[in-house]
């Protein structure tokens, strides 16, 4: 733990001094393939035909540094039959403090088997996507059986958490006023299971999940946030009020992180200001890997800085091609996607500076 703290502080110091740092937070999109048909995401429209093989993943992981956090995502990561082996390589090669997996929860048997058989030395955080009760969730996910399957997974997993050393939360993507009403209903539905639901505001488009390539849809000004659907001011005010009440019961670390996100999204959508707005850690403390081994700039700019299938990590991370994209990151006015702001807040130390306001 002392070694981890030293490396974290060293990373923060170098990052704040605009020095090149090794990545400490990894987001690996294992596949774009997906068995859902979500209306706010085009991942399922992508081919998903060029995913890294397990042997390629192992070769890449041998070259990477140790990470504080590793997030495995998709598409739907459990579509990969070798996900247990990928997770095993994450733990043996990258040695994160926490392994995080995002899933739609449709593969109950695969997910339960994975949780039961995984190496339990490293805590596992499962984030299951649900967007409301049955009718609404099925509409948004584009599947008539989505709610039944996902809730079946939650019910199977809930009693196993302590024994198998894992955490499970539900993540709801809010895309319209109806989603706001569904948030409280979903909260009440999950409460008997002891599972909390958090929310994010769906954004209009992402360079990562669009069918295009080399796409840049980053904000053009500080505080800009384009939501996927139309959200009225009264609905947003209600959502933020309820959300702040709910997070008071969260564990400390979760409460701090979620309150940080809520503060930023509320300020952007209701007050038109970019606060907080931490320095971006993309291509610094935070690295993304696409399913084919490409390292993109960030979630909102998919310009490639290299491909780990074709080049070594050190050659990419210290090469000429990455330099102009790091400059682009430095000049970006800032986004507010939750999966980007957590590493930004950590490695810029903005989260630490605001800790007294977030407790």
C-alpha cells in the first residue's frame, strides 16, 4: 500500500508539472459486440470482428506497467468466452487494486460462474446497466427480455457478495424525463436486494461508440454538455435532489466520487458553468485500449496514437505520433463523461483539493 501511494503521488506530481507519466488507470474495451440494442449507443452496429486474441492480449499486458485500476468494458464483455482468462491476465500481469467490469447483465450463468471461479484476491466491482423498470428498461435496451434477464442476474449475485469478495451496483443512463421518474422506482425495486442504483446523464454522441472512425466530438467550450435526449429543468432539479439524498448512504469512497460527478453535471446542465473541470488525464495517467489494440486519444476523440498489435507500448507512449495528441488534450476545454472524469479527478488531484466539500 505504501508503494502504491508513493507511485500515485509521483504520478500526480509529474502530471501537474506537465511531464510524461506512465498510465495508472486502464480502460480496455474488450469487444464492441453487444447482445443489446440500446437506443443511445451504436456499439452493437459495429462489426466486432477484429478483437485481440488472448495471446495478443497477454503479449500486450507483458509490456504495460502496473495499474491502480483496470476497467473491462464493451460492447458486452461477457460475449467474450475468454473473459475469465482476460481478467486473470489483468490480475497476474497488471496487478490493479480494483478490477471493474461493466455489463448489461444478460448472461446470468456466465457472470455468476465468472464471479465464483475468479481469483478473489483483488476486489471486483461489477456495474450492471439498468434504465428503469420492465417496460422502460426493455424499450431503451431494445430487447423484450432484458429486464427479466438482468434482474435474474442481480438476484443470483446479491447473496454472494461478501463470500466472494465483490461489489455490485446498478448504473442507469438517464436520457429523458421518464428516466428521472424511473430512477426512484428503480431505487425502491433494488432496495430489498441491498443494491444501490446510480445514474449518469446520457451524452449526445461518443467517438468511441459511433460507427465512424477517427471521430472528434469533444466539447468546443468549457461547460458544454450535449445530452442524448431532452431533459426539462424541473426534471433535472428533481433528479439531482433525489440523487444527493441517496448518496448520503453510500460508502465513503463511493459517496465522494458520486458527489463530485453530480456537482459537475448539475453545474453544466442547470447553471452553464464548468465546475469542477479537472485537467484531463487522457494519454497521461489514463489509457484506453480499443478491441483491436488501438490506443485512441480519449472517449470523445478516437484519433489513434498507435496500435499495440503492431507496435510496442513504449514506442507508442514515448513516440512522435502521441505528442500532438497530448497537446490537443491539454487544450481541450473539458468533458464530463463519468468514465473520463474519475481518472482526471484522481491524477490531477482535484478530488483531493475538494475533499472537504465532498465529505
